[in-house]
C-alpha cells in the first residue's frame, strides 16, 4: 500500500469534486512536529486560482477528505497548509503491506549497468584514513545502486608505476640491506608488505630533503636543488630503466609490488571490501596515445611547434590542456583517456562513476569534456563522485612525511576503543560471550563505528574523524544503530521463548500510539530513501535514515510495553513492527557495508 499515493489521489478527487478543477501535481511533506498530523498539503496555489480564503479552502478540503477517504481521520488548517491525520487502520495497512513484500526496498533489475571505480591505491604506501573514506563510499554506493536495480561492476585502478614508486624502490636498494647482507622482507621485518614499502617511501623523503638542504646551504636555489639532488636524479634514472624494460629494475618492481598487493588484500579483507575487476596503470599508461593520435587527426586536438599536443577547452569554461608531451611521453590525462576507453570496451557500462577526492575535480571536468569532444558514446554517463578530505585532530596527513594514519592501525585502534566502550555499556552482559565471540563483536562494532562515521557525512564535505566519538553508543553513531538492532533481536528471542508468536500481519482494528505511527511512517519511507541515496550517490542519506529509525524505535521501546502488554492484539502488532524494524535496520546498514550483531 502506497499511503502517499492514496492520499494524493484522494486530494485530487476532493479538489475536483469541490471546485471542478485540477491541482496538477500534488506534493506532500511530513507535518512539522509542532503541529498535529502526519502529512501536510500546501494549497497556497489554489487560493489565487479559486479566489477564496485559505481557511475556507482548507476546511472544505479537510472535511471532504475526512468524510470520504478511509485513510484520513482528522485535519487542521494553518494558513495555506492542510495538516492531515491518518486513521490507525491506514497505518496498519501500510505495515501489513511491508510485511507482505519480501523484497521491500529492493528494486527489480532495470537493465542498466554501472561501473564504480574506487580505492585506486598507490603501491608505494599502505592504505590510510583517506583511502578508507574512498573505499567505504565506493563499496556503499555499489551496494545501494545494486539495490536500485543496476548491474554493478566494482573496479579498482592501481597506480603501480611512476616516479613515486621508484622512490620507494631506490630507498629500498640504498637502505634495505641488513648487517648480514640480506635485504628486508615482510617476514624478516615482521611487517605487512605495504607497510614495509611505505617505510622506504618515508626514508627516501627524509634523505632527499637532507640533500636539498645541503645544496641550498651551498648556494643553490631551492627549485634547482630539488631537481639536482642526487637521489631525485637516481629515481628519475630508475624510472627510465623501468620504462625501457631493464630486467633488474623490473624484477625489483615486481617483488616489491607483490608484497604490497598481499598487504592490500589483507586490509581489503579486514574492512569487507572487494572488487570485480582490477586494472593496473603499468598495463594501461600507454593506451591513451592512440586516443591522442585519433583526436589530433580529427581536429579535436592541436599540436604546438615543440610537438606537444593540446586541446582548447575554453568553450567549456576550462583551459588549454596538455594531452601529450613534445617528446611523446604521457601525462596523467593521457593515461585516463586510454583507460576509460578500455573500461568501456571491457564492460560497456551505461554509467561510469569515479570515487576520487575533490582535489581532482578539475581533472575530471577535463576528462569528461575531452570524451564528449571525441564523441564517445559513454561520455554523458561519466560522473565524478567527489569527496572531501578527512582530517584528524592532529591535522592534515602527509604520506611522504610518515604522518598518515594507516588503515590497519586505525581499524585496530577503533576496535580497541569499541571494546572498552562496549564493556562499559554492557555492564556485565558480555560475560556469557566466549573470548572469540567478544573479539568478533568488538571488531564488528569497531568497523561499524568507523564506516558509519565516515559515511554519515555528505561526501562533498571535508570532515574531522574522532575515534572516541565514533563509538559512542548514545550518539549519532554506528554502534547506536547496532545496539538498537541487538536490543530488538533480544525482544524477539524473549517473545519466542514466552510463546508469543505472530503470523506476521497485524489486526487493522488496533488503536495505535503516536510512537507506533511514527515508526510505521519511517518504515514506509525505506524504498524512497534507498532511491534517493542512489540518485544522489550519497550513503549519508541512508545513514541518517537508519539512525532516525533506530531513534524512533527506542522512543517506542521507552514509551510502550511489548512483552508485558496485557492486550494480545497490541502485543502482536508491536512484535510485527519490531520484526520489520530490525530487518530494515539490517538491510539499511548492509547497504552501508556494516554488519549488525544479534547480541550486544
């Protein structure tokens, strides 16, 4: 039962019956809490059309609805606003319709395919806090779009080549040898492979800065010193060797990358993220040159005297953009041109979404503008899901200076904080858990706290991450929603133990408390909220929804008795309502990539 659709149809019928005219599209909004009612119809446009006072029109419409619509039980008029109260039977019909829909909130396949590219790590460092926001956004958007009927492919483009990779390789060659002549390995260093390589990236930066400072002290200009420093010269030479296929350089690159990939795999498994397709820049960075040649031949690009190739995007409000250097080497946009063509050739997706930080906003405007100029059929389906950076109370993170918060360390820290918070909140209730069960619970709460905290904020906003705040079971947090889920599961277990069973449908004659009405309305909005989250690529909308639903249920739990309610009809309704709330929380949190505990 679509309550809003029924109410809109009744309002149209009322206007037609009373005034022999149509109101066009009827828009309803939830009634503000300071007024009585469930939905509000704003009828200001009718005042001018009918040339009657707002009070007269509102009273006439409200009276007609109350007398003729089975879903309306009352109304009140505030200027041009008609606040409509619904009958208890209408609420129960909505609840029963939800019960009868096994795939409530899941849309059927729509025949459209989407590729969501996210994570995109560099192989010179482990995943960090910023990567976590990226991964959680990409994973959640993929889940939400799947629920909206899209066929989703999750893709990852690994940045596994370039000068920054060579910096780690060079530092490893120079500083990785042990006193016995052997070189560091993840096993000998007792470190994950990605952490080990990240260590050498930091060592390179420290040594390089020392060289630059020495050159500047000898009278060289800072900008010149940064280019002439011996370590930078050696790193550039190593990159040239790699591009020429030098066997020793390529072997070192393969060995170090294999350690990083093993580390990445462990982190991805830990945070519950996976991919359907992984691309590597080492395989794709040359592809864009063919696209540039095509664009030059068709007049989309132009060539300067130094042989460099450009595009004029001033008509799009952008600038002149270099797409290939004069010596024939690629720039970053060259790679993306080729990779974007490759992805479409592989999957023919109707839409392509890049989850990339907002520092790349201009880059993607250029990329999409070029694809349109080249006449690519997929160009209109390209979208950059831009998100803000994540800061810590200590300030901005910098990988090369070793001031980042590694993803693994942060997950461990939040898990430990969650364990302390859960132990304190449980007040002895966790004594029945085994040590392994406790650890699983703490990991679930910690990861849930981390994901929810990073997803509840609008993606475009820059944010500050506070580990302590993220695990507060009384705040706007993942653990609060998880605790509500566990609480409802406990109620339902006790109901079964007491022999209080329900056939799933509630009696339509039952009188409802206002908190029950509120929860039913929120439940009915779940499919709409899933659609809105997908349409706006905003998991934050869904995070807010599950929080609102959990809060509303907790108000019901505080105001009403469930298991000791003397009226069996009311008990049955509340158990039915509890069942639907717990399932909707589970599904909603699942679309955020968050697991919910059965006990807590």
